């Protein structure tokens, strides 16, 4: 219902006067017009619009997890929102196809005018990384200086302030740690799973031992592999090993819950949590792919190092692609999966707890 | 565990001998080599590979719905599979970017050698359409002849045979009709919703009647709009109007259930059904967009009709884009949505039935 | 060289204060916050940023063609710019994947607040269409009213003013008409081509007449087809038929030049003109595909008409997809291509004129 | 003209019997059906179809450059073909979006059945890399063994045999070295360019020396930067430095020609060579992005290494992304570009040689 006599006009609604007057090429200001600076500005402004949207969506997800109890009704909308963020990041990667229509020579026409401003100074991008869970210490130093030395005082403060509370990664860690099903009644997922893993590895060892197709050296290779697997699995069962191994971010309890969700994802109450964990991985992976492609683009524009030599902007960017991963723990979990055929069935009471109430008792 | 001493070789596993010997350009056979025929063949073979995969995935979805009772555990995997089909269709659209690197002149080098074979003869594509729910009578005739006149006898029979059972659209219709929550205990969604719609429209009429901002003619326009809305909504409440209106495929009961799912999608038991309906729309829309872009490509290759004149391959294709929609009912439902602010809250018993069992009773 | 002591800061350079303060949801202003309105605003602002960029790029192309003589040195950069515009349009289509993460119910939360503003009021989009060559009379009326009735007075005037000069389509028409090679020395492309077409059709008729594989009715079908082809080709040879046929936008002379460029595209002087014509088709086709997908999206949001009934926003949009084509003439040309095997070879003098000067005379 | 009475049937033409019977899941053969193995097979078969097409297109490009004199008429079609290869590679990257709908747990259902077959054994992919120019010694060893130890004897031989002649990189190197314009009449590009670079750097040094905005330390930083630039530029002027620096693949002469093409790309005879070099970079970059995204996907499927530890399949793949670059020289060239404002104008005779013959002398 809109009962205003004239209503809203498209251009006013979108503040087009403000939006479309915000492109101010330095090359124009200095009387050295460089055609492609407009593209450069528009691509980066489009990025910043999308960063604003991503932060806005992240905020709504973090509000859900900030509550003492997370309502199951909201997991659907969290999944929806994470899916949107992933879709935006895919679109953002697509911007490189447009930016790369700028040639290095065209960039050179205005490149020095922008110095020392740089994408490193995008506060919003830093806020996204930090909000997802990238901590100060996770970040690669640039030229042995902390990453935020290039931000101005105001932005540095805003970033620090925004980093005060728990990140999405922290929230997910806490939420996973509260998963009720991994210890329900007498059921202990950790014990059941450990037994299943042991049995699987023993069974495999027996097969290897008896297989007529293997010669001695082949047999040894396989048995060594099984021994290594056993050792590897220990990290998911044992607090000390988990701590000693280093590199993990989530608590052992959360990791086990995430494993449980992955393994029993078809149970009604786990279907959306499973989607949620997958989408966090999608987001992390897409962000990583973007950093890498961005590094390739910079290399093309600025030139590639040959032979030996010090680090460069491009090298730095390329290294952050891997280094600035946030949900690496979720990717690492694949190592601990066992085939469904070896998976222990859930006790009826646990399964039942994860079904919808109507299912057995429609009029309840 | 693979205990074979040598194991499988990549090329054998993928049957590359067979796969990579299946490209036989007619222009080579006839001694008139045309460079781009290879691309033409490879694109269409890639299509057919993906059609096979789509049919394979559709089969697994249809098996789930073929059972007398659909296990909630499987809805997660149905959603997963539909998501995969949508992803494949997006990839399939992307093939046009490659095919369009062929120019009309290059196509002309071998175009007449292929006559009268044509994409119309893709049995697998017809099976996909039919399996999703496109019925014989839904199809646009081509040159006043039934669409399958161009298939050979064997393919025509296979198509007919495959069309004997219920399509996915039929299955979804039946599944929706069994949604328990729309009539649960004393709750009748249809009545509650009708009342909410009536109240909303009355409230709007009152606002319009009193609004000082509207002059007489403005007021009339708005009131006419509200009267039209009331009439439109009747189709979703009344069996007779639903039947009389024509064009609907789903029963009234199923439509109401789909509406319910859309409106209360945050309830745990509706989150995945909502995703499922959305994905069916994604699939329908992507298929439609593909048909349309395919028609544009054909037009570019073959030429565009100017002035008046009979229909052509391109016109036919373009018309099927809209005409061969399958889940149009789901798109039409948007007309019947009311804002969340006007939505009647669910009775506690209905909400409860849609939660997970553990939620209130963790040890149940 | 930037010798300023502090230099430019990223956020200042991109006017982020202005850009990121330009999102003002109506639903917030009215105290009825609707989460997805932000996405709606950001998508449309991103569109408008890209429209600005497209207009900026189009301007530089139109400047090249506005000069009395078009320097061959600039055709390379025209091709480059058209390629960029095509890349931007592909990115713009990708925005729909993000916008469609908004559900119809979420849209309903703020949809009526925006009335009557609409994408129809995007001045920049109208400027793009008009600049490319969409004329007032080409446009489909909406509700029997001229399309610009929905623009405000200022925008209507700006649009009219911008439409005063020749469009890109006009410029290309004029540029094609001046192609020197189609009448060079004693060479007349039109005559040579006409002869080749006649010979080809006669040769085909002879084959049909003698083919033992054809029965009488098959022979008749083929011969009728050849007669129809002969008639069709007349439009490209004869001023009167060209005029009578209607629907053509380019002059006969320009069409013949475009045909020449397509047929002899490998000659050095035609390689870039050929790329240019192809890119104009890419742009037209991508714009068309976008209109169509946009119409599908609107349909999903607003609902689909069933049964009979008046036109709607969605129907209008879908119809403009085909109707608002701009370079249809270039697509129609495919009808007039003949296979390379039937193509008359160019006289040496004409070929020579189209080579680079160094080729035969390196020290010239 | 097709005068056969019945003509070709779509399914026969595409050898669908062969194509669609080539999917033979191991999990079916062993009676342990795993749903997602079909997807795994189809994705890899689609890859191999596209690899065949890429090899086919590369072959036609390499034939052009294998001739003693490269006809300018064919550069247009080389550009066209490289553009197609780039488009195919983009499509190939898109396949990952589909493959990633397979979860790690679903992969585990059949993963061990495939051992030890692996994508490393794709002969066609090795042929593509090798044909483009990846040499045996460029390749990263895997587990200290040569990369081709995993190919079978037949494939290893085919690969070696195919590697006998010059790669595309070799051919481009040779073709660039013959560019006539860099030494034409009395013109020596190398000398002109060296002078321009020196002048530019001196001018910059003067500005830095006089700038009141710089303090001593700022001045020093800038002057050090200019000295470094001077040293860097030496590699492009001096045979010995070029050789000593290492890492270069192209000869100095070819690098200078490529630089010339980049700097004067608007001259008619350089427009397509410029496009060609850009497309070689696109292909290299897209291949690199694919390797990286493939590595991310493998990591997701198999698990991510945490803490310290030996290398893994994923690490290897990730490292090849950068290491297996082929046209790195072209990317490195950006370092040697100078702004157009500092570029020495071409002598009239050189410009003239690069124009079309008709331009000054239409009836020639």
C-alpha cells in the first residue's frame, strides 16, 4: 500500500546524484586524462558496494549466533544468507574478467597518480576477513610491517573496535561445541566412532596381510599406510594430541560435532547444519580463489618477477591466498571421514531426537 | 582398500579409447574437411554426456518420490540432487559461449552435410523434459506436425515407454497434497489464510478510503486494484474457480500446501521442502533461459527473419522457451503471497509438530 | 611519479563516504525494516555504476566514428572497447544470480513502498539503448503510452537531447557505406557475388535434377527451396526489393559491405572490421539475453499469469527482449552467406590493397 | 546440398551408442554401487572431450607457425582460435562448480576403488601443456620421481614423440624474432627505446631532486627506486644481462619485438599480433587459475594438511599452479613498459610500413 500521490522516483530512491558523481579520476584533476581510470574506479566502487552488502549479511548471521540459545527456526535463514554471500563472492570474482580488459600500458597512464593508495587499504575487506575469523596473528606481515600500518588512524581504530567481539568462526566453534546429539543419553559419538575406525583399520590390515596379490614390499607399503592413518586419526580422539598437533582452531569437541554432522547429515536435524558447514567452506574457498586470481591479475599489470629476488606485491598476495584461509579446520576434517559402510548406526533414541516431532506422532 | 597389484589406469577407467574415437566429422568422410565441425560435434557430445548425468540424477529423485511414504531423511538428498541438476544446467548454458566462437560462415562449410539431423532429435533431452513433467500436449507443434515425428521409430518408442509413469511434476503434486500440516488437529490453513487475506484487503480499502493524499480518480484506481486482487485470490481458495481458471496443473490442495511452505518456510520441517520448491523453479528457469539463448544462437548462425513471413526454426525455439515451462504453477504462486506482517501466526500445536523432537524434550 | 609526501588514500580516492552512504532503504525510513531491501538497492546501484561505465565507453567509440575520416589506427581500440562493453554486459547478467537469492516473500516486505518507481525509469539504461540505436518508434508502448511517460521532466529532456545526433548504429551504417574495397578499380563486389550466387543455385538445381536418390516429391521440395533462396537473395542485390521488403535499417550499400567483410574477413584490412561487427552482435545478443532473464526474474518475484488475461510487466519485458534488438540487420546477413567453396576469389589488386604496405615492399 | 533420401540421424552422427556406453563405474562392477561415481566419470570424460578439442585447435595454430613464412592472412584466424581455446578453458573451470556438488563423504564411497589411477595420468592434458611449451625440466617432480613415471609405456612414448618438434612457445619466440619493424631502414627500436627510458629516469630524478615536498629520507627512497629501475631495464637492452639474469625463455630479440608490439599496438599491422600475445597470456592465466582451483577442490575432498608435514597431492598441485606457467616472459614484460607520454614517436617510414596499402594509395 503506497498512498502517496506521487510516490518515489527511481533515481531519487537510488541516490543516483550521489552515486554517479562519486567518480573523480585523478588523471582528470591533474589534466592528464587517462581513459581507463574510470574503469579502475568503477570496478573498485562496485567491489566496495558488494563488501558493504557482505558485511550487512554477515551481521545478520552473527546476530543469530550471538544469542544465548540459537533458535532452529533461524538456521534456515542463516543457510540462506551464507548462500547469498557465496553468490556475491562468485560475482565479485567475475569482476576480474572486466578489469582485465585494461592492459598494463593503459594502467601505466595513471598508475603512479594513485600512489600510495592501494587495495590493502580497503577497510571493508579487512572487516570481512576479520568478521569471518581472520585474526591479527594469522595475517602475513607485509615488508615486515603489520598489515594495518597502511590504514589511516580512523580506519585502524574502526577495525580494532569491530574486532572486539567473537568472530563468526568463534561463534561457529561455540555453537558446534553445544551440539546435543554427540552425547545423548548413554550415547558417546567419540567412543563409537573410535571403535569403528579401529575396526576398519584392523579389517584392512587383515585383508592386506592375506592378499595373495601383494608381494612383500607392496604389503609393507600398505601396512605402513594403515599405521600412519591410525596415528593421524588420533588427533580427532585425544585432547593432548589435538593440542600438540597445533594448527587447529576449533576445540576438539567442536571438531567432533562437525564430523558427526558430516557423517550423519541425512538426519533431519542435521541437514541444515550440514549445508551451513558446506557453505562456510564455499565462502572460504571462493575468497581464496579470488585472492589468487587477483594476484594473477596484479602480476599481469605490474610484471612478474624472474629469477631470484625479494618479495613483491604479487608474491604477497599469492601467499595470502593460502595463508588467510579461515575455515581450514572444516577442510581438514575430510581426513577423518570413514566410508559409510564402516559407519556405526545411530541408536534409535539418537535418531529419534533428530526427527521432526510430527513424524511418529502426527497429532502431538 | 585396493589390493590389486597394478590397479586401474586413468585412460582405461574412463574408456578413453571409446570416448575419443567417437568424433567422426561428415566433412572428413566426404573429403571436404571443415575445421569447425569438430567443435560442433564435441559441444553436442558434451551436451549428451550432461543429459545422461541429469537423467541419472532425476532417476534417483523420482525413486524417492515413487515410494508410498517419503522418508524425511531423503529430502536432504533430494535437495542436494536438484541443486546438482541446476548446477549442471548452468554449466550447459556456458557451452554456448564456446559454440558461439563458431561463425556463420564456418558453420556453412558443413551445415548442409548434417541435414536433416538436428537437436530436435536428442532423445535424452526429450526424456529430461518429459521426466520433469512436459506432457505431449504441452508441446508446441512444429510445422503442424507432432514434435516426435523427427525421432526414429526406436527413439519414439523409448520416449513413449519412459513416459508411462508419473513425471516428477506429478510426483511433487502428489507429495504436496499429502502435506500434513495444512490440516492438523483443528487447524485449517485454507480458512486461516482466507481470513487473513480478507482482513488485509479490507484494511487496505479503509486506508485508501481515508487517505487525504488521494484525489477521487486516484482513490478509484486503488480500490479497483483491491477488488481485482480479491477476485484473483479466489482461485486459491475455491475448487470451482481453480478449475474454471484453467492453466493450473497442480491440484488446489497441492497449491495450498506449496503456499503454506512458502509462507512458513522457517519452521524446521519446512526449510528443506522450501529449498526443494525453489530448486524446481531454478531448474525450470535455467532450462528456459537455455532454450532462449539457444534460439538466439541459432538465429545468429542461420539468419534472422525480417519483415513478415512464416515461422522458422529460430521462431519455434524461441516460442518453446516460454511454452515449455513445467513448473509454472510454482511461479504463479507469488501472486498469492501476502506480506509477513499480515500473516496469521501458527497455532502452537502446529508449530510444535514441525520442530525437531529433541528441541523441547532433549532426552526423548 | 608521485612526489606528494602523503599521497592519496584509498577511501578518499574512491569517495567511499559518498558511495557507502547512498543506501537509504525506504523500509528503514518508515520504521518497517525489511532485510532484503539493502540487497535490492545495492544490485540496482551496481547496475547504474556499470551503465555509467558503458555510456562512458560508448562515448569514446562514437567519438571515433564522429570524425570525417576514421583512422585505421583507431579500429583496434574500438574493437577493444566493444569487447569491454560485452564483458561488462556479461557481468551485469551475472548480477541476476545474486538478485535471485531474494525470495518473493522477502520482496513483498518492501515492494509496495517503492511504488511507482521502477527500472523503467533508469535514464542511463535508456541512454544506452538509444545511443546504440534504439529509436523512439522501435520501442514497444507500455499500456498504450509512450515509454518515456514514466520518466520525470528532467530525465525526459536529457534523453531527448542525447538522442539528437546519430546513434552508433547510424554511424556504423555510414562507415560501412564508405568501405572502399567493394568497388575498387574495375571490381564490383555486388556483381561478382550475384554471379556466384546464381551459379551456385544453378549447380544445385542440376544436382537435384539428376540425383537418382530423389523421388519426384523429394525433387520438388528441393527445387522449391532453391527458388525460394533465389528470391530471398534478391533483397541483397536490388535497391527496390531491399526497400520493399521493409525491416532493414542499414542501406543496401552498407549491407553489401558488411557481407563483403564477413566473406573475406581473413584479408588483413578486414580482420578488425570483422571483429567489430561480431562484437556489435555480441552486445546486442547479450543485452537481449539480459532482458529475457530479467523478465524471468520479475515473473518469479511478481507471479506468472495463468490462462488468458491482459498484459503485465513481465509480458512487456519479455516482448522487448526480441523487439528491442538493435543490430538485427547483422544477424539477418547470415541468410546471404554462401559457402567458401562457392566464393569468387578476389582480384589481385583488391587483395593487395587490403594487405599491409610492408608485406611486398618492406623498405617502402 | 544433401541429396541423400534419408540423411543423417542425430544419434548416429554423434556416435551416441559409443559415447553413452562409455560410463562404467567401478563401484557397480564390484557390486558396491556408489551414486556419485557417475558424476565423477562424466566430469572427467567431459574434460577429456575438451582436451581433445583444445589439442585439435592448437594443432591448427602450430601448423600456421610451422611454415617458413607466416601469411598475415592467417594471423586473424590464429587470434580466433586462441580466443576459442581461452573460452574452452573458462568453460573447463566452470566444471568445478559441478564437481564440487560431490561431498567428501560421497567421494569416499568409491575413492579407493580408483587407486592408483589419477588425473596425473591424463595424456591429453600433458600433451596440451607440452604443446604450449612446458618442457620436461620445467615440471615439478612428484615424490622425487619424474612426472611421467605414472603414465603407462604407450602414453609415455606418445608424449615423448609429440614433444619432438618445437612447441607453440618456441614458434612464437621464432616468429617474434623475425618482426621486421624493430629494425627497419635506419630505425633501431632498441636504441630509441633505451634513450627514452634513460630520459624518463633522468627527468624523474630531476623532479625528485627539486621537489620541496620531499624530505631527505623520502628523496632517498625515490632515488633508490629510480636506480633500481635503471638496473632492471638493463635486462631488456643487453644480451649479457639478459642471459645472466636467467629465467627468460624468449631471446632478447623476441622480447624486444613483443615490447614493441605492446607499445605501438595501435598501428594496423600490430593490432592482431597484440591481440595474439594477450590471448596467450589469457590462456596461461586461465590454465593457472584452473590448476589452483583444482588444487582447492582436491584439498576439500581429501583433507587439508595441518601443522608441519611432508608434501601431499594437494600441495603438489598448488605448487604446479605457479611453477607450470608457460608464457611468464610475456607477463614479465609489463615491468619494461614506459608511459605513452614518454614513448618516442615512430619515424614516418616505419609507421607507413605498418599501414594498409590502400590507405594512402587507394587504387594501388
